[in-house]
C-alpha cells in the first residue's frame, strides 16, 4: 500500500523550491503575492476550502528556525474538532527514517555495521532460495537492494483493525472487503518476519525473493525495512518500540509520538478518512516499523530540525556528527535508484540532486518530508487525505501541488 513513486511530482516542486532558495542568496528578492505567514495561511485556507483534504499541517524550516507551522481543516467531522499542530496521525513511510536513526544508533553502540551479514545478527537463518549462497548485508536492507520483496497480498493482510473498532461502518467494510484487512490480534515482529521469510511459514512464498545479487537491483520493500528494525531488536535485546522511544523520541522531546495508540492521548488523535464522508477505523500492521509511527506536526518538526542540523554537521543530539553523515551519504552505485525517485539512497533517506526526502501513504493518510542537503531549508506536510486509489491519488497530488506552490512563494520571499 505504500508506494514511493506516488509523490514524485510533489518532490519535483520541492526540488525547485530548495534549489531556488539556495541560489537566490545574492539576488534581489523577486516580487511574490505570498510574502508573509498571514499571506500563506490565507492561501492554504483557500486551497483547503476547494480540496477534499479533511485535515493537514505544514512546518517550514529555514536556517535552524521554524518560520511557519500551521494546521488546517478538521481532525474529526462528527465532533467538529479542529486539526491542530498537536493532532496525532500515522505518518506512513516517513516512519522508515526512524528505522534509519535506530540503525545508525545501534551501529554507534557497536552492535553491528553496514557491512555485517544479517545472519550474524538474526536468531534465524534467512536464505534467499533463488540465490542461497549470497550474503545479505545490513547496507542492502537500508538501501532496498537486499533482493527481499513485498508480496502484495501477504503485505496487505499484515494490516489489522484495532480492538474496539466498530466493524459495521462503511469505512470498516471498505477495509475488510476491498483490502482484506481484518480485526484480529497482531503478531509480534519476529513472529511475523519468521512466517514471511522462513520456509514453511504461513506467508512464505518464492515471490518474497528476487533472483538478483544483493546490492545490484532496487526494490522498495516495507517488510525488509521491518527486518532492518528487527536487527536492532535482536542485537540490543530491546523491543524496537522501546528502543526508538528511549534512543530517538525522548532525546528529541517527542512525547506525543508512539507506534501504539494506547500510549498516546486519545483526545489528540485524528480520525482518518477514505473521503470526507467515510471515516476509517484505526488499524495497525504486523510490519509496524515500516509505516506505523504516530506523531503530530509539533513533534515531527523536532525530528526535521535535528535531521537538518545533522546534515550540516551541527547536531549530536542522537549520535555523533559521523552518524548523521552516515544517514545521508550515498550508498549505491550510480543508476540503481529509480530515476523517477532520486539519484541515490542513504540509510533509507532518498537522495536527489542534493536534496533529502521521504514520503508516506496509507489508507487515510499522506505525508511528505524534504530538506536541502546543506540543511538550510526544508518542510514537512502531514495530512489525513487518502491517496490509495487512482482517483484519490490524482486529487491528492493536485492538492499538494497547489499547497507547495504557495510554500515556494512564501519561502522565496523570506
């Protein structure tokens, strides 16, 4: 359900933004109709009123400071609750950047390195049956070049509706009937991965593997991302959720962020929508590290600020300056990352013409985060706008493109 190619048109707009902001230092400011925060808020309100977005929020960062942070729309239509900077929602595949941070933290703690054979860490022996003699290294997992694939039907069934959710609603029936998502107990991460990658497991299939040498072909894999998270769990002996909380979220004071909704303030949770008339039940995923972190605009902006400072060698909040550099260094030979996505891959971060990004999508949510490689300017956008169908994808891209055009004008005026 998570498609990294979906938001390429949006990334192109942000690439224009970041390039323009970096190139205009010595030029006279260009006239723009969106010169102030009030101008931008008015424009985004107009865009909201003419879109199908239930709720969304923006943070814009320039030169180590938040220069804009606002939210729009409704967190819940039935109660009339506004979407605010404190409203919590899932962020989809931006969650992979937290797996990236956990991997680098574990490396700095001495548990393994990017060249380590994953079978030297795992309690199981994972073999690609199509290339049984190959060694899959940590660096292959974090660059989507491991030869481990997502089998779509199996991955869709890894989602599950949370206990206590009403299954009689149109949104619940949509998830169950269209996507096969059921209400059931979740699996522990290690159990899910064993069922998927070990012969005889319920989710095991030759379709889970590619007949390619690791490091030579890029195949976006959610489940292989969660396998990378499990390396951290296996090496440290600590549940991955707890590790991220203590090693990443708490140091950045991200106290309204968690994988499990039970650990969050229920009053701050957004209702997620298939469309404005169809709320969806809350759901989770056995492969939770790849896309199931819940957070809000205020918390995630702290992560964005730290990543941007780290990209220019000015943070040691999570790990050493060398650790931040590891996150963003290109790890692949030229030509392996799909040209429609970027020109190289860091530790899960997409690298494209000097810019650094990741996006996310799941039923009922779409998100984006991007910043310039020099750490000078960047943004994040959270939304409870669905992009899981062709029609909704087109609507979302149109909405986001309009919003980011306004953001470009605003930043260029600063």
